[in-house]
């Protein structure tokens, strides 16, 4: 992430706070990111310097005008006008970090051998919230290569409760 992306994200976040729209702006940024990820040719079109800036701004207005808050639409147009539209994913990531810090929310990336039930997700989220002192949002994925258990990545910390890790610990003890 570039310093420029951070500056853009901080400016939009400050505006969102002023308007009381932190979460809706985040959701709008994530929607635009998803759209560009699904249609990279649209991103290429908006980044093309051969197309006049006014025409690119009009394309954004036409495609997204009725789906985004006015300030987020202007933000996307501003990035396009300054040739920075490709930094949108980094801006969104930084905005998300600012939002999560503001609401004391962390995202825990959980990888498990089998899909977790809703009850297991709830209990895990509660335990992590108690341990880290924040609200926890889980992003779960299944990795069939895990023998059992799960791993959790949260705020730069990795909690490895996988069976493979536990077996390695036993092996290490036995080799001593």
C-alpha cells in the first residue's frame, strides 16, 4: 500500500465520520472493488488516458451513480481524474482498517479442516473477542489439506490449533 492510498483513504474516512456514514461508505467501496474485480476491463477503460477525463467521469456516473453515496462516487471519479483508479483496492483496504479501528472490530481469518457450524463460529468469535478485547468478525474457509483443527490469523497474530501443528509439537518433544 502506498502512502498516497493511505492519504486518500484517510480523507474519505474523515468525510465519512463527519457525515456519520462510515459503514455505508465502506460497503460502497467494497461493492466498487468487487465490480472491478469481476470486470477488470472496466478498470482498464477508466485508467485509459486516451479517453477524456470528462467522458470517464460520465461513465462512472452512468454505471454507479444510483448505487453509491454521492461522496463515494465523487471519490471514485477523483481517483480516475488523477490517474489513480488502480489504487482503489489499496484505498478500500486502508479505509476498512480505519473503520475497524474506529469501531474496535478485528477480522479473524479462520482456516479449518471442515466447515464450522454457526454455533462453533459464534463460540469462536466470543472467545477471540474475550482474548483480544475487541469485537471479532470471522472470515472462514475450509482447507481439506488440514488433518484437523484450525488456524486463526488476527491482527498479525497466528493461532495454530491444527492437528498437524500439534503433531509437530509432539515430535519436537520426543526428539529432545
